[in-house]
């Protein structure tokens, strides 16, 4: 005969379990907040260090050996020019690829599946490898030299997968009933895409493209390899030597004098301000125009 | 007009639904779109060709055995030495420290978002995490060098001005959103019935999270881990700025080190003469970097597909 055991208490957990649950919850809260703590510290730190050098000179003057006279004017212009080229190059390519994959490609075919795999892999290739590509083909191979156009084209290839993925999601979110309605009225495939699907997907595509652009203008490593780390005193031209804001920041960080570190902090404030504005605009765009079907 | 049969009462013939001829405009559009898609194929092909050709030349000058077995990396010295081990060890050390932060905390953040956060909190937190992921790496490098390293020093960890520890830890925090976002996707894909069943059997939230949701989402979690490792291996600016440029074999995280990416960045930013051995080392190291990250990316993509197949 077995000894009678105490009946299980229903509806109450052992104290030990409660403590464990609370500990676990605490750990989760730490996990989710650690990133924000770092982000907050980073922003406060950068503001504290850079605010003294944040003046109009920073936005207009070229860099100099004297930190009190140095600015990031050509670098900021270089970044703006690259952003414009990027916008013109990456959006049509990205949206075109996304339309092909979502509306035209037959997924049973091996080459289309390979194409998808290829894009997913490209999205995770280290950015410096794109720099090597630019060095080998644009700077040396085509003989463009270390020019702004080479930098802009490399950034285009770098963020192309991001734009493709975002555009595909936007296109996929357009319900099939809209396509079928248009077909039923006699529209051709391109008419359906151009007049029904694309207009409905534009908010999503725009949001994704802006976020991709924001990522591109913060990139430093690939630009180092196509020669953005040079002294540029004049405003950049398409086929002239150039620098960009993050590269200028890197150059100032790598100087030994403390004043240049503070100058770098000031330039970081400018860079973060541009990026946050773009992010906020993208989010506003998404909330304002995104349709719920 | 004359051809049309307007006779009252005549049975209408079958309506032809097929197009009269091929629509060449449609064909052209499809070709144009496919050409856009080919750009990304050309990019991959370009990367492979760009890396392979100078690498082959490099390995005809330097024996591949010496490259992998040598423990001294000094390509710019005279006589030069091309043992890649210091770069591999440096890359490994930075990656390990980054993962010590990113993997547990990324998973924790994912569990919180998927299992604990209320919908409103979750909707607010997810874009905020994206902001963290959108901070340029040069900024994280600055932060590691000018804030985190002095902080570690003040805390009694005797780190050098350039050190692996600071670069690795800051990179780890940067990678938390990568891990959290993919893991959370996988956890959200776990059917609610599994959770309900466990709760009905008396499981606590902790038990549901750790014994039901995490095991069910494991392929997605591993995918996020592999991707985080791949990104840590490929990250350039943080290590270039905060870990220094000394290629040495050491496991002491307070010491400086050089990674594969930092070597490429540091060497490539000068005007290296085409065809010189320094120029070719950039490509040989780049090839090693590409192969390693490529393998991890493909593994990660496969794992993500696996959980999608199971639950969607």
C-alpha cells in the first residue's frame, strides 16, 4: 500500500515558480531595454561632446588642420549628391526587380528561385565586400578613378536588396481581387501592374526606399575602398574626388587631437539628425498612406 | 460594316477571347523588368570575379599553406609575412564578445516582444528597435572608442585605448535588433494552440516560453543567431575605430586586435598601387571573408525557410 500523498493544490503555484517567473520577466525587461539604454547614453554623450562645435562653420567650411576652422561642408554636399544619384538609380531597379519577382516570375523555375536566394544572400554580404567590388570594377576596371559616381553606384548595389525586399512586401500586400477585377475588364498584365498594383503599393515602396537610403548614407566602409578618404577642399562633382559625411567623421575620429574628436561628435549630431528626420518621415508616410485591405 | 452579321435572329458565333497577336509592348516590359532583376545577379557574379582573379594571383605568389598556417601577419613589412591566423583570431574574438551580448539579450527581447508585451507596447517597441539598428556603425565606433573604453577603464577593467572588449560589446548591442526581429518573427509563427494547450495543463508563462515557444521556434532563432554571427564577422567600422590595427594572436580582450574587415579597410583606404602584393592581399582576405559569410548566410536562409514551411 502506498502512503497517501497530499492532494495537489489547484489554482496555486509553488512559491519557487513565482520567484522564477519574476526573475525571468526581469531578465526579459533587461534584454529589451539594454539597447535603448545604450542608444540614450550614446545620444547624450554625442550631444555633450559635440554641441560646442555645432555651428554654421561645420556645415559650410571644408576640413582643415585647425579644428576651430574645420567643417564638413564638402562632405555634407557629397552625401547629398550621392543620395540623389542613389534615389534615381536604386528605386527603378529595386521596384523593377520586385515587380518581376512578384508579378511575372514563375516560382517553379529554378532560375527564379536562384534569383531570390541570390538577393537574400546579397542583403547579408558585408558592406566592405561591396567596397572591394567598387575598387576592382569601377575605380580600376572601368578606370572611373576614386570619384563620387563610383561611390554612389556602390551604395546603389549595397542597398538594392533592401529596396527589393521592401517593394516586394508592398506589392504582395495588394490583394489579388484587385488584379482579377482589372483582368476581368480586359486589362493586360502590364496595365494591371502599372495602373492598379503599383499605385496601391507606392506608400510601402516609398517607406522602404527612404529607410534604405538612410542606411546607405550612414555607410562608411565601402566608401573607404573607393577612395572617399581624401582631403577635399572644393565642392564635389560627379567625376571628381569626393568625401562623405560618415567618412569625414571617421577621418576626424582617427586624428589624435581631442578637438577633432569633439568635431567628429558635432558631425555625428548632423548625421543622426538627417537620419532621424528620414526615419520619422518614412514612418509618417507609412501611417498616413498605408491602406488596410 | 459589311462583314458584320447583323441578321436579326442569327445565332451569334463563339466569341474569340484570344489576343489577335502577340503584344510586343507587354513582352518588352517583361524583358525590361527581368533586366532589372539581372542587376543583382550581375552584382554577385561581379563580386565573385572581382575577388577571385587577384586572389588567384596572390596565391601564386604566396603559398596557400603558408597563408593559413602562418601566425604572423605583416604584409607591408620587409620581408613580408602572410600568415592569416592573427586576422582570423581577431575576427573570432570580436565575434565571440559580440555574440555574448547579442545572442542572449536578442533572444530575451524576442521572447518579451512575442510572449509578454501587450500589443500597444509591442507596436511602439518594434520601430524603436529599428532605429537602433539604423544607427551608422561609424557612430557606434566613436561611442566604443570615446565612451565605452574609458568607462571600462573607470570600472577597473584595465583596457588599452584600442581593445577587443569594447568593440565586441558595443557591436553586440548593435546586433540585438537583428536577433530579436528574426527570432520574434519565428515565435509569432508558433500556433496559439500550442500555448493554449500548455497553459491548460498548468504551465506558467515562463514554462510556455522556454519549453513550448522557444523549442518550436528554434530554427528561426538559430537562423537569427547565424545571421548575427555573419554580421559580426563582416562588421568593419566599429573594429577599425575601437579595436585598433595590431594583427596579433591573443585571447586577452583587453588587447588590440585586427580583424579581416579592419585589415581590408585600413589597407584599402590608401592609394594602393594596382597589381602590387598589398593590393592583392585585400582581395585574398576579402575572398576569405566572403566565403565565410556566404556559408553562414545560406545556412540562415535555409533555417528561416524551414520554420516558414512548418507553420505557414
